[in-house]
C-alpha cells in the first residue's frame, strides 16, 4: 500500500467535515464570522487535497 492510499481519503474527509460544519452553521443562523472562517478552511483543505491527489498521480504514473 502507498501512503497516498491513506492521505487522499483523510484529506477528502476533512474537506467534507468542514464543509458540512460551515453549512450547518449557516443553516441554523449561527455566527457569520465562524461561517467565513470555516469556508476559508474548506478552501485551504481543498487546495491541500488537490495537491495530494496530483502528487499521487505524478508519482504513481512513473
């Protein structure tokens, strides 16, 4: 097994959790600053997930 077999699901799961937390906060009318912070975290985690997937594809295709 490759380390990317573990990193990719963890990264995608983290993105999903932060996305759902942000949506839940907005739906219940929570703090707008918290929603903004969670959405910024989501974007950062998405970037990290894309980097992990692209790195996996780069090293896996060799």
